[in-house]
C-alpha cells in the first residue's frame, strides 16, 4: 500500500509539470511571434524614416511595434509565473524523494547492523548445517539467498533514488537560470519600450503640426474604404437575391444566402475553424489597423471605423485564401487602380483588398492558402504594402483577429 501511494504521488506530480511545460512552450511560441512582429515593424519603420518627414504610416508602424512589445513583456511575465510554479512543484518532488531516500537508507542500515551483529559467514554455515532436516536446510539456504537479493535490490533502489534526486536538483537549477534570463530579457524589452514611446511622442508632435495634411490623407483613405464597403455590401445583396431566386428551397437564414447542402457543410466547417484560420498572407507581417470604430490613441482628432484589419507586409507578398471556397467577385473600385477578391464559404465571405494584380477569376474554386493576388505597394509612401482583410457572415461584419490563428 505504501508503494502504491508513492507511485500515485509521482504520477499526480508529473501531470501538472507536463501541463506547465506545454503552457511555457505555448507562451514561448507566442512571444516569438510578438518579437517577429516587432522586428518586422522596425525594418519597415527604418525604411519609411528615410523620407524627409514622418507620416501617419510611421505612426501606425511604431504604434503597432509598441503594442507587440507590450504583448511580449506580458508573455514574459506569464512565463516567469509558470516557471515559478514549476520550481515549486520540483521542490515538492525533491522533498518527497529526500524523505523516501532517508527512509530507505535507515531501513537498509538497520538490516546491515542486524546481519553483522548476529551472523558472520561462519554463523551462516552453522545456521544451515543445524537444520533438523534436509527440507529445512533447503529452506534456510533459499532464505539466505532471498535475503541477499533483497539487500542488493535495496542498495540499487537507494542509488536510483539518489540519481533521480540529482536530476531533479539539476532541473531546478536550470529552471532558476531560465527565470533569471527571462527577467533580464524583460528589463531589456522594457528599456526598448520606453525608447519607442519617446520616438512615438516625437512623431506625434510632428504630425500635430501637419493636422491639415493628415486630415486630407485620412479623408482619402476613408473615401476609398467607403467605396469598397459599399461595393461589397452591394455584391452581397445581389448574390443573396440571385441565390434565393434560383433556389427551390427556402434560404437557411431569413433573407439570407440560400445554401445547397454542400455549401451548408462548408459554412459549418468554416465556423468550426474560428480562431484557427491561417493568415491571409505568407511571411512576416504586422497588424497596423484593427477592426471596428475607434479613436486614434495619439491623434485625438482622428476617428477610425475599420470594417476589417490592415496587415502590413513586405513588397511582393501574395494574399492567400484562408479557407476553401469559391471566388464570388473580382472587383476594381471605381477611381482606384487596385483590386479586391471576394471568396464565399457558404454564408461566410472573406475579402482581400488592395491587390495590384489577381491570379483568380469569378467562379474559380480556391483551396486553403492558395495565392489570390499580389498585394499592392505604395511607391509614394516608402513602398508601404498593406492588405485589408475582412470577414462577413451574410451582411454582418466580423472581427478577423478573432478568426485567425496568430
């Protein structure tokens, strides 16, 4: 029963450690992604700042970089907390192993004292020869062999426990070193964050002097975004009307897109993948515009209402489909030279805007991660390359960041 209790203790102790190891690894992966975003922003900001003056794009970049660095610092704090809990669990295991080892040593010492005080090698011979029968002689010989084997096993178990104890102590030491390294890294990231916040203040101060030009730039961006959204809403309405007209069955959603059985399955599969959809482009990226209505955190006179998210990347990058579907429309917004591709996934739609060229046409079936077109670069703004990505469920806009696996 005693050994069963010990085994149960060790097993139960192992599960939290496994869980914590997974948690620490997950945190490290997230921190790695945050640091990659920081590096990408730094690279693009350095390129953009070769211009004679700061722009709204520079502010977007450094703000996104600050956001990513704050996320990295938060993840470092969580890693430290996980490691502290890991250290506590290892400490408990060490205490239990030391207790077991002391008990085994004590029992072994008692057994050895008993042997040497009561029987020498000569005594063992007398013990065997003094048996009253051949059968008793055999039993006494077997007893001595088994007793000898037991002592050997006990000695081996003591050595094994000592080795396990040493491994746990080394593991604890490694954990302490990791914690110290994380704390040092956090100090470094905090110093960089403070420096970036000062740079941000400098850019904001410069932009405030150029409020008129900034308002004009924002008005132009808003005009383009509004034109795109009106076109998307119009296309969705037309698509829905046409599908209801052709369908012999009532639409799954009142007034909504009439789906076939296959489309319904596709729509359900899309919904099940919320939070796991691949990113709509490959390579490094930075989210510089977030979903929904919001006031600019630095320029208080600037109000934003983003129907999707803006993802800045390197020139030459392709936009990719996030899920299997069918191209509903390839659109060129009147007055603008860039394209938008709309892909339907049942009653969900994904929209990929600001493409300089497209590789698909209306009616094409596309697969997950298939390239749809090249994202346009703005030569007048330091080759700024930004994809606007949207997700709709019928006529309801969704926050893409809740759907993507970042």
